[in-house]
C-alpha cells in the first residue's frame, strides 16, 4: 500500500540532510508507526508521501501511485493530519467538516459511519468555533476532517503531541477501530510507549531508519541483559556506575538507572554489581534484571549508531 526505496531529502541547498536513504513498506490495513524524537525526519517523510514535498532521490508509491508523477491521484486517496492544528479557526466544528467534505466532492452524511464514534464525542459542541476547542477536541475534529472522504491511507503526524493522557488513550482506541474499516494507517510519534500499539514500527534518528520490526520483535532482539539499578544519592550512583568493569552503558529512566554491559553478560553479573555498589558505601541498593522497552532498544541503537 505504501512503499519507499532509498528516499533522500535535504534542505538549505544540501546543507541539512532531513532524510537519508529511507526505505520501508506498509501493507494494506496495517497500523504502522514511525517512531523517533523531534527533528528525526518523520514529518519530512510524511510530507513527501502526501506529495507536499518532492524527494531529492529515491522512489515511493502510495496506493499504487508514484508520489512524483501521480500526485493528483494520491491526494484523492489519502487523509493527512499534520502535527500542527491547521483547520479553519473561525469556522465551527460542523462548518469545517462540511467544507472538507465539499473539497473532496462528497458529503458529511455519505461517510458518516466512518467518523460516527469520533464525531459523537464533539457533536455537542458542533457550533463552537474550532479555535475555541480544547487540544483533545481539536485532535478529534482534525481526525474527522482527514477521514471525511474515506481515504485508503491515513497519515497522522504526531497526533498526540501536547495532548493529555486520557485523550491520548482515547485517540489510540479510535485508531484501533478505524483499522476495522480496512484503512491503512501511518502514524508518527516521539512517544516510545505508543510504539507497542502499532502492528510494526520503524525507529528513525537523524533521517536514518535504524530498525523495522514488530514491537515484540524489536524488544526480543535486545542484545544484552538489562538491569534496573537504584540506591540513595542517584547523581553519584550514575557517576560511579561509569567506573564499573566491565564497562556499562547507564542512563536515567524514571526512578531507576537502566544499565547494560557493553560485552558479554554472565550469571554472576547481578550479584557482582550489587556488591560493587555496597563496597562504595551506597545504601538502599537495588539491582534487578528487567525486560527492555522500545525506548531502551532505541537508546541502545542510538548509542551504537553514534559510535
């Protein structure tokens, strides 16, 4: 349904590489996540796939159409929700929806079944101007407008950034229901925890794709044991861990420090690390093996990439 092969895009006359030889494919009906921090190239990829930007090199197709030579056909078949709210602020909820339906030569009523459960949450405020809506309501309205013409492929660029946790949860539940309509969904996000809600994900940093797999496949490929470490005086703890041999990669992760060896693990690692910290007069020492998250995997890949 969507395919990229060695797509590259640079800005400022080649001075800034936004996307470097990116390649991936998305199957029909799949919920695919493009996961990475701000500035990683996610929005640039989405803008090329929705024909708003032309790549410098490489090829890509969406719904069987080339993004350069068949851009008009693609625009009729995709829905796009940009990261920044871009609807008409002075129009009401209903006026925005009817306007975008008209743009695509359809009606709100024709495809109402597709947006019914989403629209029901904002319908009580249908006469309120879009500029006066809360962040979560703006998000739902933008999604309705992107769906009003029943697209084959839906692009959502960081749709939950700046939205409260409840609205984030509701939004992903809505995406799960949209999959039942057979829509192919590509969503970008900087939130690593949202990766687990996708069928497959691509991890991206500095314009380069580092890994593509299912969330479970990415975490299962973590190459070493990961430990959660905690003690009194956490600032000193992370410094002391840097002196441990064999060398550790350690970083703050919530109330713990996550640490993994750079070489091979051994069965006594947990006990030796605990003893190492006790000998350096830490109290409340806690060392336990844990399963890696997508964020742990991303940090591991990023560290390896930088080396």
